[in-house]
């Protein structure tokens, strides 16, 4: 994985913290905004440092949450009014 600065980590964290209820961002959205070389870096940051963030509002560009998180993530998003059809988040309606 490419080197990631503490500033980049904090910028990603700030962007995630700023996602309001009922809205979502993709890993790629966040990666592009911070200037990271890959959306996977956002995933790495989230795996290591996101327990205090609304992690459930960050989804893959496919709109399909990861299998290991799917039930919890979809439940949280639905509580916030996010439309999920056949396991896929309605990106057009809820993407920031």
C-alpha cells in the first residue's frame, strides 16, 4: 500500500464524520476528494480507525455492502431513510 500521511487519514476521517444521516459516500468519492491513489486506502483507514465514525454511510461504488457488514450496515442505513433494494443502496437518491 502506498504511504499515507497522518493528514490524509485525518481528512478522510473528517469527511466521513461530515456525512449526514440519510446520505452516503463511496470509498472512491472519499479517495478522490483527498487525492489518494486508491479507494482501498479509504477502506484501510476505516478498518484501522473508524469506530467513532458513521462507517455505515460509506459504501462501495457498486452500492452493495461487504458481505460481512451487510446486515448491520443495511439496517442502520434503512433507519436513516436510505433506500435499499435487493441489497443494493440507491446511490442516485442518497449519494452526496
